[in-house]
C-alpha cells in the first residue's frame, strides 16, 4: 500500500472518500466535484473545504485499502486545478478503500496568476456546409470533424491565424458569421483531453446551409 501523506498530520482532512474498488480506478477532484473513471457505484465522499484554484501539494492519507493508492496529478494551472488519485487493486474481487486528503484553504497555497480574460484574439475561421449536427475538433494547427446527426460537413476548411496553444486557461469565444443554426462550445482545452477544443454546429432545417464560424482564444 502506497501513501503520499506525511505522518503526524494534526489538522482535520479537507476531504474524505470511501468506496469499493475492483482493479483500477482514477478519482478526479475539482472544486467540490468528484468523478471516478470508471464509475464506482455506492461510493461516498465528504468535503470540509472545496479544492481551491491554487498551486499546492495535496497530502494523501490511506486509512484503509489493500492496494496501491497515490496522487498522480497535483492541482496546477495547466490541469485547471484538478487533483487525480489512482487506486490499483490487484487482488480478486472488490476491495474497500477509505482515504483522506489534506489541502490548504483559499488562504493557503501558492496562488497562480489570475486566468487571462478578455484578451482573446481570432485563432481560426471555420467554413463548411452543415446538414444536421456536427462537431469540430481543434488541436494545435489542425482540425477534424465528425457527424453527430445528419450528413458529414461539405467543403469544409479552417484558416488558422495562430495555433491553439497547449493551455487550460484560454477564454474561448465562438462567433457565428454565417449560418442559420446554433454554434456552441462542447469541450475546452485541458491536460485531460490533450488540449483539444471541440465546438458543435446544429442546423435545424432540412437541407445544407453554409456556415462561417470565428473562434477566438
């Protein structure tokens, strides 16, 4: 059993989690949100303090568990201040795990520079015909699209003013220049998705329409 906690912790934990783990799972914590992949039925957690948007070293205490438990990703600006804990259970059947996490409140930790807002400029312009619903994926200076409903995009192209940077603090702004439907942001760039941007175009009328979408960051 692996633990990253220092011994003799006097303070109360900021977060506790209990659940049955079979094989491997990763628990992600952001603010007061918890997500386990794969999902764990019947798990329980409790926050005393939310995980702040601050760069710091979270400490882990394993109260119970037969396998390996370790922090694999500390909260940083680059991962949108998300903490990741890996649990590896190599024995047969599910095993019970109880962990506690210790972190500094909003008054502690090393604060990151504030996220930049309102300084975005055009990154690319996407053109294409849409009949139904598509999603456009952007990474670096390349793009691709996939069909959600309807037909593939026609005559599509993207003109890049600059590559999409590998950063999680970007303020993404979409502006529909042409087209009768809706354009919405589906996924922001982050370390968890390889700094990929995804937006969706939904055309509500039967038959293709020409779209032009400006994307700024």
